[in-house]
């Protein structure tokens, strides 16, 4: 019931904001008009500093995060990370990045899970290379904050964000579900993924450190897992699938519903307060989940501010230009700049 309502509300929102996208862009928004209302420092200061001041004086911060945030933290799906762990698959199939291999219709589940166990492990259980999520936590940890994210890599939890303040709408690499699905539960996959990797010949660090996943010296890794390791639904025996929102088989488990409820509640409670909607690395792939809602809420709420950090894609529609601070730069670098700025006296 709750979900239906949420979905209907979502649809309404999406319809309403289509006008926004037709408007001119306001790439130069710098929050000038916020100065009066929020007593934000005068013109000429760097946008990162203005945004920091806005966050400091806000009653609440709603973070909306997309894949750009993890990219900034070093979670790239190409380059060294890809070549090191997927060299054999790249050679056999011509994949150029992890992502495209994830869509490949492998002939067997043994090969499919060999690919996916590596994918899950390095993107979910290994740590990000740069402390971007940690920097973000420093910025908001003393605020009343909530995070809405389309990322499925668990980086918020790993960096220490409060689990009760997170809503990851699109799933989690660390969870499996029945592919039917015959029931609406999800299952942690860490130990099974490790078994699959060991079966392919990968080596773990001596004390089991996650960062130490290594290739066997002098021999190739296997590209199949043993049939008995194929994960199957404990109820109906169908193969398990990733708990990722790709189609209508996606399982929204109890945890998902609680998080959805907490997010709605957070928005309700702060509707009339000074709120910063901080969008980080959200592209135009699924704008209706974060971007359009943030624009709409900023437009409607008299005391709201829209902040956006996104390399190459930071802009706001004209309607909220005066309440927006858009920073077209790397997220990690911008957060670093913000952390080097002293607290406003
Ligand atoms: Zn099942």
C-alpha cells in the first residue's frame, strides 16, 4: 500500500518537473541570493565555500548520490581495476570494461558466476581507493542528514554513515534474491562469493584482508565455478540473481521498505526548515529518482537550497537558479576544498 502511494507520488512528481528540463540551464548559479536569507558570505567567495556555509547553517541536509560519487572515490569500471581481475574475460570476449561484461549472456551459470563473483567482490567488498565518502561524512556527521542513493556498492555503510539514515533504492551488490522471485527476501552473499573466487584460484591476504585479493602466481585463474557452488533459492531451487533493480523481478525486501519510509518521514519533518538538497554525481540516467525530486522540492520550499557537485553535469533549471549552488568539478577535490575552509565565525 505504502509503495503504491510512493510510486504514484513519484509519477506525479516526474510529470510536474518535466517543465524544468525545458527551461534554460543555469550553470552559473552561485547562490548569490542566499546571502540575505541564510547570511551566507559575500560575493566573490568560492562556490565550494558558499556551499559549505549553506550546509553549516542548514537544519537538515538531504544527500542524493549517483555513480559519479563512487567514480570520484576511485571505483572505476575500466583501466587497471578491470585489466587486473578480468584480463581473461576481456581476452575471450573482447569486453572493454566490467560493466559491459555484466550484461553478457554467458552460456552457463558456472561462467556467469565466475564473472559476477569477481565483479561483486571488488566493487562491494573491497574499499574505495580515495577517502571521498569519508570526507563527505565529516561534512555532515554533526547535521541532521539523510542519504538517498542509486549506488549499489555499499560505500556509504563502509565509510561509517548511519545505516538508519540511508536509502539505497536500486539494490546492493552484496545481496542475492530468488530469480523468480518466489519470495521477497534477500540474502548476504559474502562468504559464497569468497568460495567462488577461491575455486577460480584467487588468493586472499594471509589475514584475510579484503584489499589483498591476488591472482595465482604463474597460472591462470579459472573462468568457471564448480556447479555445486551455483547459488540457488532455498525455497524453490531456482538460481539466485543479483538484488539489483534491472526489471520488475527486483525484490524490495523489508529493509528496503523501512528505508523508504524513513526517507519520506525525514522529508516530511524538514519540509519547512532550512534544508540543503545536495546532489552528488547523479547523471541523467535515472533523473526521476534524485535530480528531478531535488529540483522540485527546492522550488517548492521557501527555505531550501539546491547544491550540486558533478564534473561536467552541474546545473539547475532557471526556476531555482537563485537558490542553487552548482559546482562543475570533481567531487573529491571539492570536498577537500570544503574541508580546508575554516568554520564560519
Ligand atoms: Zn525461489
